[in-house]
């Protein structure tokens, strides 16, 4: 059954009052029958919003019920409403405070001790049923996507196996701005995987695959700065949930039930401590025991929103096309789960299950904000626990900044771009290509984006300057991708790097076309494929950053002829969007969507128009000179910018027009020194930014 159908069946069961949660997670019905909310099944069976004690356990009510001269004690959960319930038929609903969150609530009247005799047309009711006049005020908890956890154990295991494989394969494990685990900078985002991660974290205090990474504490309990295992579990709940329906304390506690947790026979592994609570007995002297369902004890949990979401976001106000830097606390629409004033929640330490539920829902709210903004080039959101507000504001202080990067030669320019972008030991990998031949490197830019790497250049033998930069930017054990065969990058290059303790992976074929396919296959299944000529460089240069932004790849034609290897690759990717960039590629692949200008400068602009709607900046390279454009393309891709082309001594009208017609562009990086791009071009770029 798919998730949508499963949820429909779930809701139907609730409406019929016959939903029974897994018996391993429930206390049995007390003597005398009765049930929570629906009047059938177990006391805690219906997933309703109920009155809760400070520790999150349902507050029980007791009734002395006499039916056919037999008197029993009924324990019932108490449904509540956060909106006022009016008097109906002389019954005035009681107003109280829900201890778990301090909010004022109205108790939904139950049938109680005066159970009416049913007529032939009526269903039998019990003491714990809601009075018919007030049935509309008993609210079902909306679990939405969290219902995936109801799937089979085999499916959950398959999902956690996929997570383990991803963690084991990762070079680096960190967190993103919402607290989601990221592998090599890419967050785990799929709801099913996060559902499986939550279940695993709750049961074991860790995740399989973390144990091979020194940058995290695998545990149990696991710790990924600044989140411990409890917070990691909460982040997975928020990530698994639908993004636009607020979660609640009730949802968090019911989610534990449907896992179920604790399962029969579960024992915490060494190092992982989980305690449990039970509902308090409303009348210990009546001889009736409360059900023994266990509720996770969150009493040691502490959460202050401003300590975790402490940074800022750089975001684009689309109506005015102006960039802003604002505190995360001011731009994300967080839901307040407490009785505190909204302005006080950010800086107040919340404890126990209230703090945990607020953390879970804050993750959900943050991811929803991501989904609304991350499609905009230049959007930035501080990593959880970090604050780069000052740097973000500094980046916007000079909204017409033009930066020219050029070294003494093409190798030096690539090194300068790497030094500008990466601190010591902070690259995810290094991509190395030939400096004096463009053929193999044309497809490499999307790879640099995917593995968070600089694109460095060398001749056939390893340039000592490049060797030094690899040592600086890449920790021992990191991966260096050699793009091209042994005629492009000599075997001694590979031997030298292996000798230094790096993992070396050569991506190569018998020619430039096969090499491009090898790079594409390393990147993985693409959403977009940009096809450009491999016998000339301009169209492929502008394609690289666009493919990187569009989760795609660049593959090559032999001018207007389609190589067999490229044709075969395209046939294996039926779901990808495919573009032919430039007139030669369009002639080789007439069935693809053409992006063709009158010259290389217009084609580059058209590529930018197709893929970049609101870029914060652009990169510009000499369209007649490829080396600086290779490493510059990787730098532009890292910033989610397009790469435009210029002549040495004049800025083409098409390049200028893109800058002038995109007010979101406030920065321009120029790749190549004055010997490659003249000062006259720099002046023209400043004029274009002035608009």
C-alpha cells in the first residue's frame, strides 16, 4: 500500500473508532472495558490531542460506571481543544491548563458515568467516548508523512542500509543549517530515510556508518557537532515530516508508539540510556492499575532556539531583486508550541518533551524555509550552531564588487582560486586536469561541485606548486581525481600522489568523449545533460557551471558528429533533460533542446538565461583562452553562478546585457590577469553593474 493509501486507511479507522496501535506498545484495557476516545480497543488507541502531564504522559480520568448492576472503574484519556468550546445543551466545557506546554485548553466532554441505554438505531457508547454534541472538538493528530514508519521492517531496514552505504562512502560528514546530516556537503533529505534514521537512533543511539569517520563521535551515543543523539533523532523526525503541517507534542509521542518503541524485548545497547514514564494513577486506592504503556522520558532534554539557530541567512527579496542579510530567527516562520509570548521563545530554555517537540518542529520549519529559497542562486543559510553574520554583511557592503584573479600563469591562477576558496585541509577532494589541453577537463566542472573540490591544472608531469597546494588543501587520505589518461597526466603523477597518502582515482577513456562519459558516470544519474562540442572549448566552458547548478553533467560531440559513446550514454538517461549547447552540438544532436547563439558570447548568455534566474554574481573568462576558464568555471559553479565570456579588450554586448538585465547580480569574478582580460573590460563591467 502506498503512503497516500495507507494514510487514507488510517484516517478511516480513526473515524470508525476502531484503530488499535501495536499491542507491544499499548497497555491493555482496564477491567470493565471502555477505551480512549473511540470507546473500543485500548485506552491509548486513538491518536487524539489529549491532556498531558508535564512529562508528556496522558492525564487519565476515572469514572465509576454501573451497567446492569455491575460497577467498574473506567480510566479514560481526556481529549482537549486549544480553541474555545462553547456551551451546548447546558454542558459547559471545563477550562484548564495543559501542564505539558502551559497553554489554556478546553476539555472535550466525555460520556462519563451516565452511560445512556442505546436504542436500536444507536451504537453502544462507553464512559470514555466523547459526547456526540462535542465530537467535532476531539482533534486527530496529523502525522502526515510520519506514517511511513508504519511500513514493514524490511522496508525500514532497506532504508537504513541505504543511509549506511552513503555514510560509509562519504569523505566528510557534517550538518546543514537545519541539523540534517550531510555527506560531502549534500544533506540526507528523503523522508523515508529519515524515518528509518529516527527509529535506529532511538533504539541504538547511533547510526551504522558513522564509525569510520573521525570527524564525528559514532557512540553510542552519537555526536555530530553541535548535536547529540537525541537532537539528531529529533532532526530526523522534523526532516521526515511534511514541511507545512506543524508538529506537536502529541505527534512526537504518538510517533514513538507506532514504531513501536520500546518494542517487546528491547534492551538499550551499552552506552545508550533511555528511560520511560507512565501515566499517573488518578486514584491509587481504587484497586485498578493504569495501563503499562511506556512513554519516552525526555526530562533531561534542553533546547534554546537561539543557541542553535544563531546565525543569519542571505536571501533575495524577489519583488525588488535586492539581497538582504537577516537573522535566521527573523526570517524562518517558527511555530510556538508553548504558552510563552512569541518574542520570548527564541531565548528561553525549553526542557523535557516540550523542548524536544519544539526542536523537532523548528527543524521542520527551517527545512520548509530552505525549500522556498534554495532554488535561488546565492541563497545562504548558516550551518546550525554557527554565526557568520558579519561575513555575510561584509559580502554585501560593496554591491558592485568586481574581483580579478590572475596568477603568473594558468597553473598559478588555478592555485589562487583554490586558496581563495578553501582553508587548510578543508577541500572535499581535488580534481586535477591537464593545463595545456582543454579536451579532458571540459566535463570536469560539475564533478568539482559535487565533491567540493578545486580544479587544479598541471602539465603532463606534476607541477611542484600543484603538489604543494594539494598538500595544503587536502588532508591525507583524501581523494584526488585525475581527469584524463596517462598521456594527459603521466603515471608518475598518480604514483607521487599515492606516495603522499592520497586516494587517487583516474577518470579516463580512450579519447575525450569516453573521458567525459567516465566523469559523468562518476557524478551519477543527472537531472540535466548539456552536450557541447569537444573539439572547441567555449560552449563547454559555459555549460560546466550550468550543469553543476542543474545537478547535471557535460558530455561531448565531435563538432557536428555524435560519437557512439555519447549517443549510448544519452540513451541510458531517458529521464534527464537534454540540451545541445552551440551550433555544432545542435547539428550533432538535433533532437535535443538547442541553446544556440550567433557566437560563443551569445551562447554563453543563453545558457545563463536558461539555468540561472536570480544569480547573485557571474564569473567572466576570456572566450578565446581556455585555461583560466577551466578553474574559473569550477569557482563559479561553487558559488552557483553562470560563466560568461569576454574578449580581451572589450566586453561583448551579450555579456554586458546579462549583467544589466539581472539586478540580482551584485558581484563579478573575472578569471585571468591583465594579460588575459584588459582593464578596459573591467571598467565596462563596473559600468554594467551601475545599470
